[in-house]
């Protein structure tokens, strides 16, 4: 990347500049973890403590576990995006092309070097924009560079409209999503996740608590119990089963949706 925005004078004067707020991604991730950790722990604890329980308690436990898993997914997404981005990242729309830069430097491309452009979402959706999920821009250039922007980009809607205006040669090009190109692999992944659930159940069943009887010299029997799986292990396997179930359902939906592209 070349340092200094003045290097791109051949692209003409700047029309607009759109900064990316990476700090907000870390804040979102921290808030999600604050929700996920206590709710997930309470859900697992309630599940192990109440056993069968009542219908009301089971619904509460399910709600806590679902809330924890959802928050973990949000936190993981925000952390991944923050790690992928760079401090001081911005997009600059110029009359002759696009500039993408950060504190590490900047690079610019004329509009005719954009080979793929995908924009979807609603840039004014409050909650989704706060998480950056409500709006997405994906740009691919002829040198293999891929640029991404989301709802955490300043005036993301204006950036998207400028790209659509300047790149009519690719703006209407059909884009096949990953599940449309994956063939039967999502179904195979769903089968693997579905098989992992009974495997974890059998593992728990095959490792019950064991009783040891020791006979003393005075005719007394001392009974001791050796735990098969610790509470932490059961909690880990329980969360693993929930994750596998959600992943299997998601992959089946992706496979069904992907058939429309074949």
C-alpha cells in the first residue's frame, strides 16, 4: 500500500470519505460477551440442577441457552471483523476511482478495475446497523483485492450508492452466494453435525459415575464414588450439542436455498 492520499491525484479530487468505526465492533463484542457468559452459565447450571424440571423452568433454561449462544455468535462475528480490519480504515470516493486506506497506508484503483460489486441490506435499520449486519458492500478488483464495508462504515448508504453509480458495468452482474456454489457439501456438513450429537450423548452415557467398594479388615464396607465426567465437561458437551443442532439446521437451509441456483 502506498502512503499518502495525494499519491492518487490521477483519480481526481475526492468526492466523499467514509471512515470505518472498528472501535464500535470491540464494544459490540464486549457487550455480547457480557450477555453470553452469565446467561449461558445460568442455562447450563439450571439444566444440570433441575433435571427434568417443570415446563416453565425448561422454557426459561432454553431461553437462557439460546440467548447465550446468540450472544456468542454476535461476539465472534464482531471480533472476526475487528481483527480483519485495520485501525483508521476508510474508503474515499473520487471522480476517477476508489481509494481504500488505513494507518498502514492507502491504495487506489480506477473504476474500470472493479470486477465484482455486491451491495445488500438496509443502511437505516437501527439495531442491524449498530452491529454492522444491516448493510454489506463487497468489492473485488482485477488484481484479486477484496474490500468489504458494512453498517459500521460512516454513511454506508452513500458509499453504496456512489459505487452503484460509478460501476454500472458490474452493478447488475448476478452474484451466486456461497451456498449456491457449494453443491451438496452443506448437506454433508449437516449430516456430520447430526452424527456428532448422538456421539456426544453416547459418550456421556458410557462414562457414568462409578462406585468403588473397599472392605476393611473389621468387616466394614467403604463406598466411594468416582465421577465419570465433570460438571464442566457435561456443560461443554451440552453446548456442543446445541451448536451442532443449530449448525445442522443452518446447513440444511443453505442446501435448500442453494438448489435455486443450480
